[in-house]
C-alpha cells in the first residue's frame, strides 16, 4: 500500500511539471510576439529619435530645417540694369543741376572799381572747387574778348588791354558744370604784377560779375 502511494505521487508531480513548462513556453512565445508587434509599429527602443542630438536622422533633419529657414546670402555682385530712358548727356545733366540751384546764386556780383596807369591788366581764373567743366566768358566794354574759358584747378591767364578812362570788365558764367553752381576764383593784377583784387563766386548760369578799371594817365 505504501509503495502504491509513492508511485501515484510521483506520477502526479510529473504531470503538473509538464503542464507548467508548456504554459511557460507559451507565455514566452506570446511575449516575443508582442515584442515583435511593437517593433513592427515603431515603438522599439532601437527606433531612431528626432530628439537625440547624436542621432543621424536628428542631424539631417536639423540641417534641412536650418537651410529652409536661413536667408540665402551671396557674395556675388547682383546684376543691375541701366534705365534706357535716362539721359547721360553732360549738357543735360548740367541743365538739370541748374534747375535745382538755390536762389542765392542767381544774382549778379560787383567785384569793385580799381585804378591803373598801365596798358593792360591781367585776369587769372580757376575752379576753386572740384573741376567739373565750369566755363566763363570775358566781356570788355560790351565786346566779347574771350568767348570761352573752361576752368581748371590751375589758373588760366588773360590780358585785357585798357583804354583811357573807364574799362568795364564782365565775367559771365556760361554753365554750372556737372555739379553746380559755377564755382570760380578770380584775381586781378596790374601790368606790374601787383594784385588789385581777389574774389570767388558761386553763380548760376547766365549771371555775371563786373569789375571797373579806370585807366589813369601815366606819370
């Protein structure tokens, strides 16, 4: 009887052990299946992360975002086109500048009256500002003596013969160059090289400065 009970207990233990092993294997298979299912849906720990700075996908995504958001800058000079309707004729430009000349430059000037016993006086003139094509004309007693002088940075010299009595010398601004107004410096010398007058002007086109030289009898 005792031997029979021992055999019965051993057989029962074997049956329950086999049942537990089968359940364990099945549970493991179920868990592996669930894990595979999660991997398929992209929730595995090995999936790329867009928030990991060391991840290649993160770096590529960030680089593309910066390229899209950053304004494009080029060191190359951008091509520009000339307006075909614009007039580049210097005379046209001078005229346009003249139309903008302030009223204070639109008046005649008097450089004064001087006496000389010599046969002539010498006038020197130049552009006292930037050389831009300013031109003047010298008129003596109503007659044009020098039709046109283009002012330079150096002085241009002109001799004016004197007749007994009054000699009216007018200097006319023919234009205003490219920048306006006409900017000129004048010096008047007698025939001995003595300076009689020094003056500068800033005149609009068509206006003039006048000097009166009285020729005295020679001693």
